[in-house]
């Protein structure tokens, strides 16, 4: 199945930027001197667990709403599609390893457990980056001429609904921060008008406070 007019799939690369940044930054913060206090360890471990959970949610949405449709509707591309989808399993293993290392660091913070966590995050980043490239270069263009806009948008709605309400401002801040003005304006168009009006109070201010604590401990 294909359509003459591609749908708008620009948001996938935008969302991917969150995952392109979060694990490298987290590893760097875990390694930073001086050794973090117990409260700082808890904050960073919570942040890392949230970054891990976000990618799990993102991949679950693709496994449910994207890949089965592509395999069914474009069988001639199934080998490529299945190969990229299989990368989710490799990443899931790396996510689980990072999650376990984070739990150990949270319970027994030390130079050794911190370095083990940072190394697990480094490995996670190494397997995530080429997968994001594969999706953006191979899968997303195929989806653009195979899915309807409603089907595509359902992935984003599923992902947002899976994030706890008290974490949504943080998720939005993580996503919007690395964007240039054009991409930020594009994403804000999809935000309901009432929330756009309250954006400085409901998203921007909580994110700036969170980001300050994340990066400077204050």
C-alpha cells in the first residue's frame, strides 16, 4: 500500500533528539566530580530511570502501531522493516542493563558503581544512535507513504498518554530544549491552545528549574 501524497512525519526526528542526548549527558553527569551527595544520586537515578522508561514507551508504541502496519502493507519491504524492528530487542537488552546498573548505584553509590552505570549508559547510547539513524533514513520515509496521518499521530498520542502527569512538563522540556526556532514552532503548533497560553508556567518554568538541578545541582 502506498499513497501519492506523503503524510507529515517530521516529528519523529524531533522526538529522537531527546534520545540522542539524554544518555550521553546522563553518563557525563554521573562521572562528574565531586562525588554526588546521596540526594544528588537519587535525583540523577530518577532522571536516568525516566530517560530509560521514555525509550521503552516510544518503542512499545512503534511495535504496536507502526511496524506491524508497514510489514502487512508493504511486504516487499518486510525484510528491511523487520531488521530495523529487531534492533528494538538489542536496545531493550541495553536498557535493562542500564536500569540494573542504575538501581545498584542508587542503593550503593560509589566510584565503582557510578562508573559501571556510566559505562552502561555509554553502551546504550552506542546502540541507540545507529538505530535512530536507521529509522529516520529507512522506516520513516516508508511510513510517510504507507500510513494515514491519523495512524501516525496515534503513536505520539499513545506516547504522551503513557507518561505520568507529573512528568509531562519534564518530558516536554527535554524534547523542546535542543530544537531550533523552526522545529520548536512546529511542535508548538500541535499543542492545544490553552496549554500554549500556559506554556511558560506549566512547562517552561518547571523545566528550567529541573534542568538547573540536573546540571548544576541547584
